[in-house]
């Protein structure tokens, strides 16, 4: 995911997800919620299973 894609979705990540959150919860919150299809695909493919304390942890993994 690029920084530009991340910036376009950061408000969604902050507003629709209760932290801490598991990968499953994050993906579930992003399905059908004004998230680009390629961003959801990237999230599913590149975010390891686990629980994340906050949106910053997820950003460090996904933004390249």
C-alpha cells in the first residue's frame, strides 16, 4: 500500500475500528465501507494474523 492510499483510508481506519483489533476485525470493518478493492486485497494479503494496538502498528506493516 502506498502512503497516498493509506492517507485516503486513515479516517476510515480510525473511525470504524475499535482498537486493539485483530486482523479479522480490521478486515471485517473494511469490507464494503468505502475502501478501494485493491486496498482490501492488500490488507488481506499483507497484514499478518495477530492483534494490533493501534492504527500506527498497522501502518508500519502495510505502507511501503
